[in-house]
């Protein structure tokens, strides 16, 4: 039996990350010798998002809530890597806090540089204060909100912000009932 056939038997012909049964292929979890133990079955959707950060659909990865409990070490490693990439969203960090990897698996998961401090995006306000998900900020400038036909006034409080995972200059928050993207250089952290 080939490695790919063995993987499809192990996975019951389903993506081991999201459970899809369409467009499946073997995926070597780097660094890998290509063995069955170092590979998983993924669908095209997962594969494309793993390899292309700009195609990342955060909500697709809610499937990791189930996948992270897999008994297959390679699946656990990929779940850890994807949750780490998305940790600025809030909910992935909650899952990461529950996920336990022994030292050997954790070193495999970190082998690609995922989760290293220098790869983390840090969001800072106009005064250099570090921002986190759930913080409250105040606008330091009147901002024209494109597509919503209103101006967010200077001094407006924006509560419970969300950080944009791959862009240190962007946060999201609600102003006048609209969810908007705000540049960090135009906000000041409260408290």
C-alpha cells in the first residue's frame, strides 16, 4: 500500500483538518521525510490557505476546534500552526490555550518558524502603546468612512477592537453601528 493510500485509509477519505471529502491530496507537514506519520490528507481549500496567507478565510479554520483533538501528531502540529497564525483573532488563542503538545511535537510545530516572536505582528497606537484584541481606543483624528457616508469624529470611543492578523497598521471596530477598519496611527489606547 502506498503512503497516499494509507493516508486515505487513516483519514477515511476526508480532509483531516476540516472534514471535507472533495479535492483531497496528501500534504507533507514540514520538515518532513514524506512518511505517513509526517503527512496528512487535506482538501484544496485548506491547502490553498495554508500556502497563501492572502487567501486566508478565518472562519474556515473554526474546524480546528475538532481537528486539534486528533490522535494523529501531524494533524495536531498543523492545527497548532494554523491557530498560531490566526491567534490575533481571539478565538484561535482560546483553542491554543487548550491544545497540549509534548516537547517533541511542539518543536516540530515551531520548526518552520511559526509562533516565533519575531514573526508576530504587533499593533501599536499613535503613542506606541501595544494594542490587544478587546481593547478600547479613542480616535485622534476625524476619519471619513468610505462606503458608509459618514465621518467618525475625533474623540469617538471604539470598544472591543479586533486586530487584523497580518497587518500591524489595521484594527477593526464598530463606529455608529458599522464595523470598520481603522489605521492604528489614528487611535489612542484608553486606560
